[in-house]
């Protein structure tokens, strides 16, 4: 097991600011959570990743735990192993879209489908939080790529 070095507070602040204080996977807002989000190694240290800014992403506890040290997952539609969404290389809005009601993250690609399935981006608790946040006007996040015309049937 590799030894972990502590990521400096300065670098953690850079990661948070770059992410707009949103989980870079499920787009939950850190502002309304009881605990700070974690700084995730996109490519895990155990697989040769580094502590540099270009390998770090802001992740809520659940996305970080479900991603673990994985780089790939199975696309439930094709059954093929595909890369997980990589927030340092991929654009969120190329792989995901919000349902019309803003409660579900829908996939636009195989990477999106595999990531939604592996990270359980639409787990019941996440949907409940989104619904409660929507009622008080804080979901979806203001700078989130909300798109219309999707009926949620994907």
C-alpha cells in the first residue's frame, strides 16, 4: 500500500474553487452538506496517479467511496468495460444531462451510463436531497449545465 501525503490546504482550496464547490461527479453542492467533500485522485495513487492539481477532483463522500480506485466500469447498455467519467479530461455536459425535473442525472454516452451506474449518481438519498434543495431554490446549482427537452426515460 502506498503512503499518502497530505494534500496542502492551498491545493485543496484550488480544487474546491475550480469545481465551483460542486462534487465533480454528481454535482451535489458542498455548501449545503454537513461535512466537507473529499479531494479525489482521479487516477488513484495505487495506479500511478499523483498529488498534483491536474489529477485531483472534488468529490462528495459517496461518489469518492463508490469510485474507490477504479478507472473503468461496465456500461449497462452494451455490457462493455469503459472509462469512468474523468473530470480532468471530460466535459460533464458531454456525458450527462439533468432530467426535466432536475432530479435525475441522465447519460448521453457509454461513459455517462457506466459512471451513473458505478457511482450510483441517482441513488435514492441523492434524489431526495436534490428534491429538497429544489424546493428552496438551491438546486440545480446556478452554474450547472441544465438542459431542456429530456423526458427522463433514458
